[in-house]
C-alpha cells in the first residue's frame, strides 16, 4: 500500500496572506449536535474545512440514517431519517470525537450504543467524566461485550461538578441536557471558544444555554430542537500553526479570518520568545523576528497556552537563542515529536512531562514520521526552517486537521510537495 508524504526543501521564508477556515474542534461536536434536530428542515453549517475528520464524522452520521451533503465548505444535514442509536466499533475506532454522539443520541432517542473511541497516541484520555455526568442526568450505563450501552426513558436536569474541565465532557453534557426535563447546572466546565460556539449553535436550534466561556453553564431543557444555519468559528490552532511557521522561517505573513482574542495566550508567549506580532480586528500580522528562549511554556486549559500548539512551539524554541523549558500538563505522552526533532539536530532533553531545549542555529533536513496531528504540523514547520530536504511521513495525521496544508504553504513561498510514499505505519485518529 502507498501512503502520501511531504517532501520539503527548507530555507525559504514565508511571505503573504493566509485565510483560516472553520475550527475542527468546533465542527465535530456541532456535527454531532445536529442529531438533536427533530424537524424535517435541513441544518446548514458554513466555513467547514475539507479534512479527514469531517469526512469520518459525515460517514458516522450517515450510518445513523442522516442525509449529509458536503460542497464548497458547506455541510447540509437532514435528520428526518435518523434510524439507529448505535455507532459501529469500526467507526468509533476511526475518530475519538465519535464519543460526542453519546449525549445527543441519548437525549433524542433515549438510548445509545458505542464502543471506546480511537485516538492519537498522546496519552490516556479517559471518558469517565462523560459517563458520570450522563448518569447524573438519569442515564443507566453498562458495558457488555466490549460495547457501552446507555439508556434513559428521559433525562432530568441535575447539578454536576466536573472533576476536571474536560472539553469533551462539557460538550457531551451540554448536548444531553438541552432536552432534559428541568434545569441543569454544570460547574468547573471547559471555557474554550469551541464551547461558546457549541452553545451558540444549540441556541440557534432553540435550546436555552447560558454561561459558556465561564466555569459554570446553565441549561434549561426544552421539548424539542429544530434546524438552523450556522457559521463555524475560525480554527485558532491552524492560525497559530501558520504564525509559528512564519516565526520559524523568519517570514512575514498576515493570518486573516480569525478571532485574535482566541490566541491571546499564544501571542503573549510568542512575543516573549521575540516574535513581533500586530493584532487587527480579524487578523494577526507577524513580522520577521529574532527568536530567544523563554523560561517556561506550560500547557493549560483555555485561556492558557493550548496543548495543541505545544509541538509547533517546540520547533520555535529549538531555533531560539538560549534555553527554554516546556511543561506539558494536559497529556502525559505528547513529546513524541521531540525525538523526531532530535534527529533534525535539535537539542532537546525530555524528563517526564518537561522538555528542556537549547536553541541551535539550524535544523538539518532528514526523514521524520508524524506520530499525531499536531506533531505532524510541527515537523512540517521544522522542515520549512531546516537546511536541506525533509521528508515527513504519515501525513494522514496532518490531513485530519489541516485542509491541504501544502497548498497554503506553497502560496506563502514554501517549497513543499505531496508525494506518494512506500507503505507506512497506519495512522490512528483522535
């Protein structure tokens, strides 16, 4: 079997403008939430990126009986033929975000059957918070023959305190509670912009949800939800990736179509590392910058520095003058890209959840393997900044979250090509 790979000729600065499409991490739960529509009218979702994860979720929805059409970055979803409450094991293993269907299917049909989802190899991400919250809403959950079966004649409002501000658990419980009887209060919830986006979409369908973006969300259950048209927020992680690619190559680019405040923590840490950035209403401009080491980058739940940009940030600090430290507080196994960067001449020492870096003048091109989505993006950035040729294998990981990344980079002056490669290790999704 042949897999695709990126072949990158490094040493070219990025120049120009890139426009960011919708956020993967908003799109997936919102697609799952479309199941809650009990009307005959279509849901329309705009600004949808053409990425693998979108197509996988589309297939999952179609397997449940929904009609889903994707064209020109727009999804049209009709739910009137929803006929199944079970997501197959094969599809669950394709994408971790399939777990988002537990809440809406349980709320809409009173039952759901799933299996444990697949995921990138970045450390354990238990879903017990999802189960505990759904049980608090009145669901009975049991495991049988490797499947997870949940049922509830009806859901009832409850006061729920999450042990950790899990994004996935927050979203699943929001989607379940919108059709529950009475009021639900969710404490210690995630505050990510994608949570706010889901709230706005649900309210567009007729739900009553308040408080997203704070640590408490209040939901008043309604009898039914209808259709709506909705535009997904721009992807802050993709935007951050391009900003870091420009900084690593000494380039100057304008990143358009974004919400700059969603990147406040990223911009602050990049400025600390010497990057010169200017914020406008819907864009960020980065000038040619001289990078320097930073005392510490620590990944945290929003509004802290995002774990999804830890790997690209590591590339910047590997090229920055002086010493830096990165602390990964979210996932315990998210430093695999560091070992690939070491092969490119980066000076990095890993000690548990800490990475110590000593900046080098140049990285050296070589063959590297993407072990997950964000690691893959980081290795592309490293290849753009390196001397010589870098080949990034397993780019199916990258295609899960970036729409034809090489095309946007080529428009900015990068020398990067997508090629067929020999058989590579099968990429897992998350």
